[in-house]
C-alpha cells in the first residue's frame, strides 16, 4: 500500500487508514503514527513504517532523512526503485514475504 500524505495535515491522512482498535494495536506494538517526527524517524529504507505489516510506504513523510527530493516526490525513479526493492529480488523475480495480518496481531495481544 502506498499512502499519499499530501495536504495540510499528513498525519490526519495516515491515521484515517486505521480504526481506533487498530491504532491501539499499533501503539501496543511500538508503532506510533501520531506525529510527523515519529513517523519520519520510524521509516525504513523503502519508506515503509517499521514493524508494521502489511507494509505501508509513506515517502512524503521522509522529510530530509533519506536525502532531498523524496518528500516532495521529485526523485520518482529512485523512489520507485526503493519501494519496489521490498517486493522484487535483485534477479527480477518476485519475493514472497510472510506478512502478519491485523487479525493475527489482535489474537496475540488479547
């Protein structure tokens, strides 16, 4: 999933993807999505929120952490390479990764 967080309040757009229960589960899992600083420092090299599965890529929240151009999407070629590298191996074949769904996480926390 790629989240488009443009506009006045990018955190508002991101938090609107999750229900209140999901936000509680995220908080218990150590994932914070309630401040721009916490989200931007919690991104991996593919601009996905760390420890959140399935992955949500939010390059607009990267700021200058990974270099100029990613936050305003002016480096679209390199940006797409970084995001797609999470799903495609170096030899061009698709990688398969096991993702933990929210139902599995809910069972573990309850």
